[in-house]
């Protein structure tokens, strides 16, 4: 049964399978109704029930068993295929009501079939399942065929299986846009009318002008010519350019993958676009894995073909801006005649702002002398950060945010603000990434040495800003080797009898293996420096007395090692996602006896130059978030996708800068 019932990536994808059924049944109208909960109601979701009804070919009671209840037939002809059971991904119960017509008996029937997860999964064999249906032959011939599915007992928003939680696309403010995004040509060409909670979707609500269709030919690795159809739609609701790869699903164009297209040369008036790409180049599975194009040359070539096609299309749309830019750069009053005097990004911003001014006032085209004043003012505006009018016009900031921004720019320059904000945003995303890999569902799959260890090597600042710049990293080596390398390579220091620091070296081997071993040049006072040793445990491992003994052994071996000057302070951090009760009791016992005010200090030697600190990842995350909190309420960062973050920031690959790009976005 689990193989038979579909398992879509999201509840909205499952819902579109029901819409596809209606389209396959030749529906002209599809009514979608959600019973949304009120603010004062206590309910596990923002909707109680979801229903979808169509006026397509219904199912007559004579064919009920074959077309609706005979599971795993893959029946598609004139009606509902296996996708009807996608309703089980949204709720635990659904009701089918259908009016069908029989060509032989020339009569209509009405059928009602209640289905539930329990009614199916409690049986071990398909033949054992019994359905409590209501069926009747309708009198007369003034009936219309229809098919309706009502889903209730929706899964809780905290359900353990994420693909059973309602997505944001079902919200009243987003449902229309989400359906249009999946079925734009159906809406535009009026092939089918969607009515959402009584309101009809109109093409004018979404589209500017008419779609532009382009046919191109792709030459695959076998030398075969394959037709690729591009549908370009100018849309109102977005300001970016989104690309959707589609496949045929029982004759219905279905979105299999999506990207964002961007290029530095795009005109500020280019607007938002949806582009739908249809071809037989790739299989359905390839479409869904097109983000893995590095592993498949055909995928990579096809993606490049799409990007080149988009470049060609938007270059044509961009001609007005390109012609203006060429004319602008040759103008006597263009402020960047000397290229070295400005950055490329500043020049590009100037060009786009000057274009918006030109669109309104035509000062360059009319050779107005006013541009002698306007162009230097735009340049100074960018340089000095006096951006109020530009922020209102281009970035759409409200007056309160503009006032705050202007006040900030009086204390610093715009470049420093951008650079600082970028660093804060990057660190916030790294924190979110770390939080997900140690506390989300993925944590059970993270291995301490092969993955967590490698991630942390590139996020050393999490242990303190002093480990960001001048830090030597000696990782995954024996403690003895690390100490020896620390002494020989980084400490220009010689022992002498006069200083009484010559020690006899015995043959005892130090066998402990460290995870992260950092040496920082940070000066603690006039003579002391610091070494940080981090012992990582996989997120699924709780810190116990066994781990405490391990780090105490580190400390003792450091004390007993020879050749390390006492001016070096060693700080050992043991970290994992949780601490068990016995270990926590021992830590608190030490703190009580030592009267330490440090909540994380577990042990230190008598001389005070070796300390052990025990932390949970939540302690580190909370502590670090506090440091960034002064900006976190203003500076919003995008949700981190762990797989994409790993690929983007932690893969040892060469990053090539391009003038245009296609970036994968969530389906």
C-alpha cells in the first residue's frame, strides 16, 4: 500500500495531483474551497477542510470499483488515476462525491465514498478492503457530471513527516498565486476556470500583456536535435525572473524543477517573469535532479543551453537599457570616464539610477544641460549615502527605515555598512546552518569526523572572534604530534638551564587523538598566549562521564608533556548536543567546590594554565546569537537549506564568477 499511495515532496504538490485529475477529466471549471480557521479558534492548522470539485467526466456507479476503488491499476482514461490517493498526504480522511453518466444505460448516478487511512492500512491484502459507499441512480436527464474530493482531519503542523504538513501556499494570500504559478497557460488561455472560495482567478490579476513563445533546438550528446519550447510570461506579483522546467504528467504540463535567473546587466525596468520550459530532453527523474548537473554532462549542457537562451531573450529586452548605457558612457558628463576611479558595482548602480531618471525626464536624449548637475548629484548620492529619494523609488523603504538608515550613514559610509551587514548576514546563516545540523532531523546522520569536524574548520569564529584570522589549525592528529608541531613550527622558543625549563623527555607516548586543535596568536597579557582544543561529539552522542574522562586525560597529558612553555594557556572545550544527568551532576559539583562563576568551566589544573569547558551546542548558539542580536531584528536572512549550504560553502570546488546565473529554488 505504501508503494501504491503517492508520496509527493509537499502537501501542495499532492494537492496539484488532484487538480491534474480534474484536468485529465476534461473539466472546464474547478472549484477550490478551504474552510479557514478564525483567529480566536484553537486548531492545529490554519484550515479545517480542503475541497476540490470539477465539472469534468465523473465516475458512474457501474465503474466505481474499477475507476475509483481498484487501487494500483494506474487507470487514467477519462477520469481519475492513482493520484486521487494523494489526498491521504494532506489529511487522514477524504470523501469522494461524484455524478457519472453511463453511455449504455443512458442514465446518471450519484456516489459517495468515504475513505480513511485506517480503513486501508489495517488490511494486509487489497482484496480484503471493504468500502462503505452510497450509490443511487438519478432520475431524469438534467444532471451534470462532476467529481468532488473533500479532505479533513488534516495532519498537525508539527507532524513528524514534513511532507504531510500544510505549506504556506495554502494561505488565503498565497493560494491564487501558487495555482497560477503551476497552471499559467490554463489561466491565460481560459482552458479552465479556477474559482477559489467563490472568487474567480483572472489572468489580468497576474499577467502583463500576452505570453511570448519561442521554439529553440537543443543538440544533445548523441547529436540528436530536440525541440525545446519556452513560454515567457511577464507577471505582476514578483520582481525576479523564475524558470520552471516542466514534464508531461498524463498529458498535463507539470512543474518538475524551478530556478531563479539573474544577471548584473539586466535593466531595472525588466520586471518579473515566469518562464516555462517544455521539452523531451530529460526524463522526469533527471528534471527533478537537475541541481546535480555536475554529475551528468547532459544535465549540465542542457542547463547551460537554458541559461544561454534566457540571456539571448533578455538581451533583446535589454536593448533600450544597453543603448542608453552606451550613450551615457560616451556623454561628456558621465562621472566614470576614468575607470580606476570607481568600482564596477558603483558604476552599474549609477547606470541603473540614471536610466530611471532618463525614463522620466529624458535629460540625455534631449541633451539637457541639467545633466551637468544631475549626474554628479547621482554620483554623490551613491558615494555619500544620501539615498532617501532613491531608497523610496528603487528599494521601497518606508520613511521610518529611511530615517534610521540616514542616521547610520552619518556615522559611517555606505560601503562599510554593506560590508558589515554582509558579514553579519553570513554569520547568521552559518549559525542557522549549524543549528540545523546539530538539532534538526538531519543531526542523526551527521558524522563527527567526516562532516561536523570539516564544517567547524571553516566556522572557527563560533568559538570566539580571536580564532577567525591569525589561527593555525592542527586537526585530527595525535595530541603528541600537535604539541610537537606547535612547539617546533609556531613557537620560536628555546629551553635553557638558566630559565630552569629544560625537562627530561621520557619514552611515554601520548596517544590521545584531538578533533580540532587551534593555536591563536592572541595575547592574553604581556606574555601569555592561548591554545584551544575542541573535542567534538556527533550530535546524536550525549556527553557522559566517559567523555569527561577523555578530556581530563588530554589535560593531564598536556601537563606531563615536555617542551611547552608555561606562558601558553590551554583551553579545552568538549561540545555536543546534550549532557546526561550524571555528567551534569559532576560538572556542577566541581563548580560548587571551586566557587567558579563560569557556568561552563568543568576543571582546571593547579597552575591554572589548563582549563576544561563543557558546552552544549545550544549554549554556543545562544551565546553567539546574543552577540549578533543588535542587528538580527532588522537584518533578515533567508532560510538555510542544509544541502545547498554544504554545496555552496563547504565543497572544495572552484567558484567561477558569471555575468548571469541560474539558481535552484524550492519546488
